[in-house]
C-alpha cells in the first residue's frame, strides 16, 4: 500500500510517498513543492494544486495522509496553512483518494513513541524506519514522510 504524506504550507509544501509491502517501509519519492512570493495568494494555491495533481497522477497512492491544522499564535500563518490544506483535500477528492488526518502529537507518537519529540529525533527515526542513508531534506519533506509512516502504522494497527 502506498501513502502520500503531505506537510501543508503555501510557500513550501512537503510531500513523501511511502510504500508498505507488509514487511518493509520504503520511501518511493519525497520532496517539496515551492511557490514564490512574487505571485498572488490564489496563484500560489493554483501552483500547489497543479503540482500535487501531477504527483498523485504519477505515483497513484492508495491513501493521502495530511497533518491536521495546528493553531498557533500566528493567525496569518494558520490561515494560509488552512488554505493549503483545502487544496490538498480538493486534490485528494478529485483523485478519489481516501484521506487520513493526524495531529503533530499523533505523528510524533507513531514515529518516536514520545509526544514531545523534537524535529531532529523525528528526522532520525524517519531515516531509520525507511533505511535511508541520510536524513531527508528539507525538513518539510522529512515531516511529510513521517506523516505517511504515521498513517501506515495506524492503518496496520486497525487491520489487526
């Protein structure tokens, strides 16, 4: 089963495709979709949408897992992340994908077993779980892989 994990953002949206063959987890592809500040907000969202549709079409995931919106003190950031999540959910719906959403706490617990794990600990575990030679870069891509792994762990637990 292939899961496309998404770390939402309008400037940088991380994505990571992880396959579970019931014995091993494998990173199929990962990276970031970047938009430029010289474009208007709606043009940036369109760029995200087009690129995300290309990724979904190319890799044909079975699931899309996305981080739930975490409200911080910066309302402007929360609003733009919410808009990016809208693009992600629309892309998944158009492709007929099943969607799973996870909080940052759920992702940390699934990856490290510790809800207060820092970014470095999560990145190291992503590297270990996927048997990668180096920690995935940039951070947004590693976060997206962690979200995909979280979903695969949750999915497999539900099956048992």
